[in-house]
């Protein structure tokens, strides 16, 4: 068991804190947005209809799809 003086000393220590983060916050934010986009794309890809192509899914995910990309060919 720790003594009273050791417990008081441990309560005041700062454990493993760095002065700066290992990567820049902007780089981490861009990486997070990219990961969210990849997860969204693959979610759309797994839920696509059989007649839709991967290009159609990419257009929908990017927001540039037209009705000819979202409706099956007749």
C-alpha cells in the first residue's frame, strides 16, 4: 500500500502529457473527413441496386448525379 506522502505526491504528477500534438490538427481533420467519405461511399456501394454501376454510386456520393445515373436503363 502507498503511504500518505506517496499518495499526495502521485496526485500532483502529470502523466505522459506532451507539449504539442504529434500531427497538425488540420491534417487530422482532413484525414477524418476523408475516412468519413470512404465509409459513406462503401455504405452506398453495399446498398446499391444490382443494375447500378460503381460509377453511378460515385456520382451519387459526390453529389453530381443526374436522373439518368439514378434510374435503371429502360
